[in-house]
C-alpha cells in the first residue's frame, strides 16, 4: 500500500530504487508520478497526470485505500502514526512488523510501538505463523460474554462425542507411551470432558495470587 508519507516522499523526489517493497500497482503509480514530474517539474501536476493514467484498476486500488483512511481518521483516540499503521493493516489484511515498517516508511522501533498501542487499544490483533509474529486489523471485538457463549456453543455442538485416547508412538522399533506411568487416564474422554478440563485449567491459571500478609 502507498501511504501519504511515502506519496509525499515520491513527490519530493524519492527514487524508484527505494520503492521495491511496494506491490506492482503502487510501484507503477509512483513511477508514473516520477516520469510526469520530469516533464512538468510540478508535483501537483505530476500527481494529476498519474491519476489520469492510472486506469480503472489503479483507481479502484486508490479508492479502497482512501476509504480505509477515511474510516480510521474518524477515530479520536489514535495518534497520526497509529492511524497510518491501522490504515495500512486494514488495507493489507495481515502484515509482519518487517513488512509494515517498510510500507509505512518508518523505522522499526516506532512501528513496533504503534502496533503495541493498537493491540492494547483493541484495534489490532497479533498471531503467529511461519513468518513469526504477525498482525491483523480487528474487524469486530469480542467481549467476555461472547467468548463464553462461543465456548458453550462448542460444548453443546459436540455433546458427549467420544475423543480417541492418545496412542503410543513407535520409536526405533520400540514404543513409548505418551502418558506418564504415574498418571492413570481413562481409555476415552468425551469432548465435553476435554473442553471443560481445558476451561478449568485456564481459569485456574488466571486466578489472582493472594497477597501473603504474614
């Protein structure tokens, strides 16, 4: 995506060699600006010529980016840099930190702080894949009541369907049990039992630690 900061940098003469991280439609649009500027020497006229020659596909891309930016600009609790990062994520859908700081034309540390603030405010989510930590723009927020209802829905959907027990894993012609010898486990567990146990375990981990007054 082409951000306003990067667009202004192109209008000021940023060379094409610094735009290799952009996808082709955006890179071509910046090339048109640079070529037009060499003819007119007027940045606004160069931008106008590039828009006129962008074609329907280019106009659709620009229109989508502008629409995303307009919705983010209305958010009162974000700084300018945070709005830029959120706009880029809404357009790109997902991005790693390395991808995003290049898109934003900002240094890595500032981009990381923007993302951390957006995650804390609930506008951005963080997940992990083969590329490491990645970020996405949250489209809808889930409060605790919705999460609890989703968990109950899963329990009701699966009911008492049995879950197959873990099988021993063969290693070098021998078998090793996946269950410690000191722990006795039933041969089968129902889905409800598994999910309920997971929920209870998670709840116990989230319990506050009492203060030691002694």
